[in-house]
């Protein structure tokens, strides 16, 4: 194991570019499990479970709330749970510590915005499915994405009986229609200028890295994931000097034979693996 960790550190050290790909498993290693009906969910969202009958944060995201007051009570609570007044987790701090001096880019389907919280700059971040802190027009009358922190934390602080006061509920400044959090849970999700710009930055990073020493560092991405894992494996296959490093647990750790010689897989708790890597750095 020690040797594996040294190899990972050596690859990171000599890399010209590092692309970090992260999905749900990384959040779980921080203690955030949006698919689970666990003690954390019951403690933080138990009242919503009782009133609306959903059993996880992700179900709440897809729930059809009967009123705007109830919808915003949930989404502001979620924002609060993920971000408000919280320091970055040890997991994210370690990850940042590991790559902060390198040329890196992050692609993630996580919606908790914990990369930015840990200091990863926005311009090196592509949040494919959006972020729990940003707002958009539900009608999509224009594609601007609004920072929602102030509104969301005010709504989180001022809710009662599962509702927020009407005067705090955001309205689209252009069409006056409802707004929603910029998350890909329905067809309204805007892939407008801001989303396209991040996508372009990701593509550009890959293009510039062509032929150079590239590390694809994958954290907690499921074995059959098509959004992040499949492109990472393809890129490793295509790029002569690429190294694929994947951190995951048990059966979710998957490396195809075609790229096995260019890959390092670490089966274990991501929080502990990152801690160990930073200590050995
Ligand atoms: Zn609008």
C-alpha cells in the first residue's frame, strides 16, 4: 500500500496537469449522503419527511412542492446544511493541499459546492449538474445564473412550519416568474453562457494537456458512471502520458484492462486515503 501511495504522489508531483473528477462518493466521505435516509437526514430534514413523505435529500430535490413557500423552505435548508457558516471538511482541505501548487481542473456532479468552499477557484471548476447556491429563472426567459447565498441563508433562517415568508421568495428580475436553484433535477436546468463557459474551460484544459503528463484523479465516482468516469477512462486510453488514479470503495473501484498499465486504483475510505497522501507529501 505504501508503495502505491508513493506512486500516486510521484505522478502528481511530475504532472503537467491534473484533472480531478468527483462524484457522490467524495461527498459521502465527508459525511454528506444525499441518497440516504440516515440519522443526519432525519435530524436536518425530518420535518420535510413528515410533511412531504420524501426519504432523502435527492428525493427532496425532485419533489413537486405544492407552494413556493414550501419549495424554498426545503432548498434553503439544503443550502444551509451544505454550506452556511461551515468550514471546509478535512477531506476537502486535504484534497486541496494535495494539488494546490499544481495546474489543475475540477469536474464534478456534486451539488454541494464544497470545492469552492475549500478554496478551489471557480474558473477551474465545472459543476456539471449545477450548484445548490446558485439561482436561475424557472421559465428560462434568460440564462443568467445568480448567486443565491444571501437569499438562501435568509430563507433558511426565517422559515416556520416548513414555509418561508412570501417577501423573501425570489422572483425572476426579467419576467417576474418563479426562480429555482440551478440544479439539474428537471428540464428547466439552464446550460446557458455560464455553464457553457465552464464546459469550454474543461475542454480547453484537456486540449492544452494533450501529449503532456496528465493525471486523471478520480474520487468516489461509481463504476458505471458515464458522465465523468467514462470520459476519464477514454482520455487515459487516448493520451500516451496519462495516468488514471481512482479512489473508491470495494466493488465501485473499477479499472478496465485496456488502461490497467497506466492506472493506480486505491480501494479504501477516501477520507483516510487523502489524509495519508497529504501526510506523506
Ligand atoms: Zn424569467
